[in-house]
C-alpha cells in the first residue's frame, strides 16, 4: 500500500509531467479549408436541373426548393454522407465542398448526365399520359399538354401508331414524370451518370 | 394523303384529333390515337361480300339478293328484333327506328347489356352531368368508380381529365386529385392519388356511407363499410367536399354489379349531396363510340332510349320485358337483324342459342362471333373510315365523323334504306 502511494506521488509530481499537463500544445481545433464538408452554396444561380438530387446516393440528403429569390438546393445534414457527388454533378457550380470544384477545374473532369427512355410496346396502350404530362413537351407544344394532339415532330414523346414513341431523347431532363404516370409500367427512364474527362480546350 | 382532325370510331371518347395517312384506299398510319384507335383504323380483315349460310357452308350472294332476303325474313317474322346500332352512325339508327315502327318490331341497342341500368337511374333521379370540356377546364377532383379508362377508354385521362391542362387547371395532374374506386387494383388505380378497394357488390353501401358523411352524419359510420375503412371514407369525402369542381365517371363496375340501377341512383344522389358543398357532376363511361347516339336517336323518335317495342303499333318500353336478352331467352323472337354489334360474343348462352335457331341477319363489316350464329351477313363500310355520319360522344356532344376515302362498300344507311324501301313497298304503306 505504502509502495503504491509513493509511486503515485513520484509519478504525478514530476516536473516534466506538471509542465506537460499545464502547458501542453495541441493542434488548433479548426477545420482545414480543404476538408470535404457538407456542401455549401456558392451563390451561383441554380437552373433547377436537379442533377444534384439525381446523383445523390443518400436518400433525403438533398432537395431543391423554390424561394422568392429562385431555386436553390438544400442539404439535410442528418442524411448527407458528404460524398460530394452533388457538387460534381451540378452543371452550374451552385454547390461547393472542400477542393472538389478546384480539382474538377484543374483535372478538367466532370460528371455528366444523359437519359435513356425505353418503351415496352407490348404493355403500352397508347393512352398518352406520358406525352401529355411531360414538362418538356409542354414547353415545346402547348397543344400537347392540352389533350395530347401532337402538332410538331420536335416533341420529346408522342403517340404514334397506337404506341408511345420517343422522338428526341436528347431533350429529356430525366424527371421521370412519364415513368411515374404510366399506368402499365411500359415506359422507363434510365439516368446514366458518367465521369468524363472533358477534352482539352483549344488554344 | 394526310387527313387531319380525324374522328376515331372506337370508344365513347370519340377523339377528334387524329392524323391519318391514307394510300390506295387503306389507312397506312395513325398519329395521336391510342392502340385501340390504331387497330380499328388500320384493320384489314373485312368480309368481301354478303354471305349466306347454306347446308352448313357459306355461299357468296349479291347485295341485292341479300337485301331482298333480309326484307323477306323481317316481313315473314311475327316478332322481329332489331338489335345493335351502337357501332353505326345516327342517320342509319334513325332508319332502324322507322323500320322497327313499320314492322311492329322490337328495336334495342347495346345499352341493354351495358349502361341500361344507368339510364333507368337517370330516368328516376336525373343526370347532373356536363361535357368533357367542362371537366378538362375546371375539374380538380376526378373520381373513376368501377371503371378502368386505361383499358377501355385509353385517352380519357390524357385528353379530358387527369393529364390535360385546362383553362382553370393550368398544371393538370399536379393540381388534380384522382380517386379510383374498384373491386381490384387496375392500371387506372396505379395512377390514382387515392385507391379505394370495395368488396365485390359493396358499392351501394360505400355510396350510402359517403352520402352520410357528406350529409354530416359521419358518426353513424362503422369501422369498415364493404371493406373500406372509416378513415378512408372520411378522407375521400373530404377530398370531394373540398374540390372546386369534381367529376365522377362510372363504368360497368358500378352499373352491372349487384344493385345495378340502384347503385347509379345512389351515386347520382351522392353527387346531389356534394353539390351542397361544391360543384360536382357525374357521367357514365359509354363504351361503343356511338352508343350514346343510339339512345339519343331512339329517344327523339320513339320517346324511349332502348328496348322499344312497336308490336302494339305505338312505342312501348319496359326493360326486363322488351329488352333483347329477355325476348331471346323467352324464345319469343322469330327473326333478328343485328346491326353493328356482336351479341354472339356478349349475350348469355341461351340467347345466343336462340339466335342460332332463328333466321339472324347481321350487317357488319367483319366476321365476328355473331357470324357463326347468323344465316346471312352483309358487309358494309365502317363509319369514320369509308362512310360518314353523326355520332354522339359519351357526354352527349354530337360529332360528325369523316370519310377518309371513297371505298367500295355501301354504308349502313344505304343498306338499311334499301331494306326499309322494300319493306315499305311490301307493306304497301
């Protein structure tokens, strides 16, 4: 007993220990600028492409809301896993996190979205719900959204020969409204996300 | 040749915005039409000429001989039945009613096995309906009860209700609520905001429950009504009461399930209750493209919409007695003229057997189940493809169908006109 008591006294009242205890120097508790934290807004204008939401792997981590000043993305920190895919997918650089934007700029890389629409003609009844509900069609031809009369071939989708036909897949924005409103599960939209190394800009 | 604004002669939607290409007396492509329109307009399986059954096989006969024989069959009969009419144009239907009057025959249309009970209910309590244009431009709540428009009227949702932007409903399906009430999940319920699954035969009880809730007697409602929870009933009643303009569309799921015309009466009375809170309308989903027209034409000539018996020399109407199924089942009828419909495929077996026993003449462009019961078939032009005429859309709007090309077949009107002339000549009136 006596042995251990003196042991403790000797151990804790060493000058070196006291100096360390009272004047210790640790690294400052600050987050470095290059840390990939929750995405933040850069102040650039959101064009409501929703690529951030489409790229996000964590359910409920990001949404894009409309305010009187315009659209802007909103991060839900409890859900966000800080992967940074939304930052990379945004075509306008609305979001930033860590060095992602700089790295993309110096490496000349980007995440690119493209969409593919498949129609199962066996299941399609040609009801036209997809073509009438399609927001892209609505902008191209108001007659389409007012009852399904296609008056131009510039449309993204229309009903032809009794089946839904994709005319201009490149106009698709990947919103999947057609897929959500198809009663027969005949139409499906694939969102293809690929990492691309953009070609060098010509001097 | 491209023909614009073609009217589709298939279902009661009567879509009039089709773009059709025609080459060498054939339709080669159809734009904007659903898969049913496409099949109807592109079909190429018509009967080439009139055929008569002789000792178990078919013999070709001329139009003139076929018309003469039809007139003779009808003149010989004591109780002829003229059935069908929903797949032809109003002008031909009109000749049909006059022919029935001349013969003292029974004339009936396909409503007899379709929306007949709906008409009975409408005769009891009226029809708070509106045109589909009003629904498109105003309705923010759509109810489909016992109907599956995606299968039977594919463009109903995209052209008139859920998906079509209207004058007061700028953002169609985002502003509209769709309620589907049925005994099973359907394609239409897949795109509904609220699906109410009713037990088979429970529609009347659910309608009564909804009426009670709308009337403010919700505390009477038990925990479940015909498989529908109290909570869901209140939710549905709330959606309906808070609508700016609501439209109920009902199909045969309501009309032909137990309760029949009383179901429809209850649905109309629910609509009436809802009109104490907001604007609500109710309309039947009519099947054949011109079945509404056959009711209209029969009514304006005889006073009755279907099952009209001229045997007494005046128009007599008593569904259950003068309806085709009852006349055939009792074996009363001794000759039948079938126009633009297919009772062989849709009537009960006993009726089809009787049709096979008596001389049955069919006026129809295609070989169908009735052909196998008939003694004579006369092919005609298809109204809306190679014949023109007036048709009534499911909401009672008359639309003139167009002739896409000059075909070689005579129209229903020509054939019936000739039969009428021969009968008139023989009767000497």
